[in-house]
C-alpha cells in the first residue's frame, strides 16, 4: 500500500501568481474578473521609497495596547489617504478594526492640514467612546497628528515602515473603496455627501468575516438592516 501523500498547502500569493501567469485570453479575463479587486496586472508594492518625511513625536505601533491588537472593543481605527489623478487630490479613509466599519472624508488638498481637517470632520460624528485610537502609516500627511489628537481625543500610533499588514483592515478596505473612487480620477469632485453614500454602501454589505453581518449592525446597535435596504432600493428604482 502506497503511503498517503501529504496535503499540499498553497499561499494566496502563489495562487495570484498562477492566475496572472495565464496566457492572455477570455479565460484569463473571466478568472481575474472574479477576484475581489479585479486588477488586470499584479502590481508589487514599491519598497525603495519612504513617504514619511519628518513626523514629530511619533508613537510606534509597538507601544499600542494589547486590547487594540486583539480587537476587543470598538473604537480603534486604521487610517490612510488615497490619492487621485497626479496625486493632486485625496480622500481620507478610516476603518474600525473590530466591526470593519469604514468612513470617508473629503480633503481640501493633499497635505497635513487637509488630512487633519478631513479626519476631524468625520470623527466628530462618532461618539467619544468609539473614537479611541488610529493606526496610520508613516505618510507625511499625518505630520499634524498631535493636532488631530487634540481635536478628537484619539491616540495616533504609527506602523513600521513598509509593513502594510500592520494595517491590513485598512489596506483591504481601500481596495473596496476604489470600486467607487477609481485610480486616475480627480477625487476633489466628490462631495462629502457622495462619499458618505459610498461608505454606507460598504457599511451595509454583509461580510463573511463578520458571520455575514454588516459593519453597521455591529457598530450601531439600533441599525435597522431591513429599513435601510428598503430605503436604498426605493431610491434606486
């Protein structure tokens, strides 16, 4: 009797490489279209460039309390800024770590002051006990993080350089947001009302990782899922 073969384990990266190595044609296009983000090319993350510049008094992620890492309570967010055409426009993104609830903020520019204004505006909508911390990368648009903390009460922690997995929730959500805000567009044309609409389309989307609940159900205890979708589809008709 031949010995049983050991199970083969494949990483997600190996699967992606196999898909993108397929010859060009209809089958390849159909398979790529099934991927969540649907990119036509596999684009490796650039590593030779550091966006950080001078950010005073950074608190590293290594000093972040264990309760944030373990996602025990809502109120701890991951943040980022997505850029528009020629990097001349931007939108601030926030994702709550335990419920996966995203928020979008219009920015009047791409610099640190615009980022603080955008984040402050959307965080002011959130009750104080649910805006406790933000984990951000080392982008120079967060140079005024101390002002953001003074405005909102959030504590800002900075991920290690070239470590996107430390903000994996935000990285993944940014990919979903790009379905509404494609790369190469001028993001300054979107109003805050439009950004709110896109955020809530994601907030009301059931997620497998949440047991097929939607982020709004977990973040807002009084959220009426049926009422929300009834109103949404009425507006679409």
